[in-house]
């Protein structure tokens, strides 16, 4: 089988916002406790943060991390996580039926972000709380001093403000599972009032309003329209969430979910345009896809805790999906979609970063390692910076539950003009056949392959473990070539590849 593509230097989509490769940490399961924070661990720093985890995060060049939730934030009192640890209250977390020690709060999270070189993206509680708590939290975090909340921050050991720019106005407020769930009108009015108050403090903030929890919600896409009609002039982004499941073990349908993702993005982009036109506005709103990942492997195991059968445990193992090689392909497809929709998707956060549906896993007192999905995320984050190319692709197709014509070859291209580098991310969805691809490089002079990474495995169910951390890992590719203005490569069945070309 053969596929072709054309990459033209002047045929572009948009400059990719680096924050599309962001991540998410919630006070859930072992994401914080035994994830990033484990005092007494052999690699822990003076703040109790695990150095082995920090290294994996730094290696992936994670640009922004959303915190502290998630469902957790909708009943969270941010004040519980400040001040001397021994005086912080233990609270019951209704979202995940666990107890929260508050040993980690905004100070500890901010210090960790500085250690790993990432920005903070903070969420305010618009479930059980509202405008007053949001403005107080903002003052505590961003005001230099001379006010009650900023002086309290200084008293708690942080002289300089953190100047956090990105703020989420609640989380998944369309969901009946959310503490303080609201309908679109109710939430839209609250979010607009909260945004107005926060902008009275700082007009340059980037504010993110809640969109739909997923595209199968009964309220989608009316939720987006109604909420944006209330908030359009006050916010900058609308959030979307989507998790990718394969309980039926049908690989073709599973890998076709990226088609559903693209339709989801397209629908919301159209809704944004509709509201913009209705309001006669000159302002553009973009998408923050601030929760996404594969999530279904751990569902049965999680039920006991989520049903309350185990009481109120602190930091139990929850949502600990063990990812396989098949998930590598899915994550590669998701990231390719975000690159191709970089005109509207400006922020995205893999959910989550450590232990909880995460690319990084840890053992208490033991090692940290990269799960299978770490690698496509790593490659995209480190090498997918630049301008997204609008590729013309011709590939054989197959029919799946989400599209009558799903391309076997899924490819995105990024041009980093400063580095003189073209990077292509390619997935072959075919179960049994290799596909030869020729990519015409138009408007680019020369061309030398400087890196070629391939991920394949004979077993879709293969996983990485603490004992065998590299069962599924990238290897140096071979056989790709550049000549006469064309990149040629062979894509093995069920494979992920990254090819970088110096031009």
C-alpha cells in the first residue's frame, strides 16, 4: 500500500502554542501524594518532591500544568493548603470519596513548578464557592503586598507574587457528578461575574470558561452557546474534555476516535463563530482542551473506592491505567489532531501527569518510569514546536464507527523556521500491512534526516512495568530517505514514527 503527502512551506495552519503540550495534576489518587510528593523517597528534595519524577517531567519540557482539579476543585477550599502544615485541616473529598491531608497546597505546587520549569494554570472553585473566594485566591497568588491576602502569602513564606496568568473558572460544571453542578444559564452568569471581578484586578489574565465534559453530553453543544453568550467578552478560552476508551477491544474503532475528536473541535469552533457573529464582536475565543487521555483500563478496580466501600482512604491507587502499545497509537493520533487544529486549540493538558491516567508511574519508595504513552507525548512536546503545516494527504482508508473514510496513515507536520527543521509525526492504523509514504517537500531547500524514531510491537497489549521499563520504547528508525525534494519512508503496520528533516 502507498500514501502520499505534500508539505509546502507557505501552506500553513497556525503557529503552534507551546501550551498545547501541557499537563494536569489533581488532588486525586496518587497523583500528588506518592506521585510528585513523597518525603523520605531516596530522590526527594528538601521540599519532599521526588527527583526521579521531576526529571521525567523536565525531559518532556512540559510548558504548563493545570491544578488542583478537576472534580476535586469543585468543593476545594484553597485556604486549607496554606500556612504551617501541622495546622492544615484534613478534609473529606466528595468527588473521589477520599480524604485530603492538604500537605500540598499552592505554595508547594508553585515550588515544584519552578523546579521542573513549567507554568501554573490554576482553577477556582465555582461549584461550592464563587466570586469572593476566586478574587481572594487571585489576590493571594498575584498581588505584590500591602493587602490582607497578599500579606498573608508573605507571612507564609513567599515574598514575590507568582503572577499566574491562566485561570480556569471551575471544572466540568455541566456534569451532574460535579459538586455544585449548574445549568448553562446559571453557570454562565456566575462565570461572567467571576471573570469581571478577576479582570478588575488584572485585565491581562487569560480566563478559561467551562465547556462540555464530553461531546456525548445531552447538553452539547447548546451548553457552549449559552455559556459563551454570557461570557464572550469576559473570557479568552472555552475548555473541552475527552477521554478515549476501548472496552470492546476493537482497535479499528478505537483508533478512529481521533475522527470524533476532530468533529468535536470543529463543532465548538463553529459555535464560537456563531456567538461571535451574534454579538458583533471583534474578539476571538480559542479552545483549551485541558483534559484528555486514554482512560478505561482501571474502571473495574476503581469502583470499590468510588462507591465508598473502602471508607475515606488518603491517596489510594485510583485511575491507575496501565497503558499498552495500542494506547501509544491513540495518543499519537490525539496529538496529531491538536497540531492540525492549532488554529483554534491553543492549550491542552494531558490528564494526568503522574500515576493517575498518566504517562509517568511510580512505586512508593521505589522507581519512577515512563509508561508507553510517555513517548509520543515526549516527542510532540520536545520536537513539535513551530508552525503547523497544512499537509495534503492521500491515504488508503477504512470504515470505522466514527467515520466512513478513516485514513490508515495519519500525519502531522511542523516547521521550526528558527532551527531550519521539519518534523513529521506519523501513525499507521493498518493491522497487517506496511504502507510506503512519499512526502513532497515544496519550498524547502535541501533536506537531511537528523532523527528517525519508530515505535512498533508485536503485541498491542504490551506494557512497561517497574521491572521492565522499556518493553515498549522508541528505537532508531532506518530506511527513510530524502532526495529530489521528497521524503520517503516505510510505515510498518500499527506503528508510530517521528522523522526530523534539516532543511
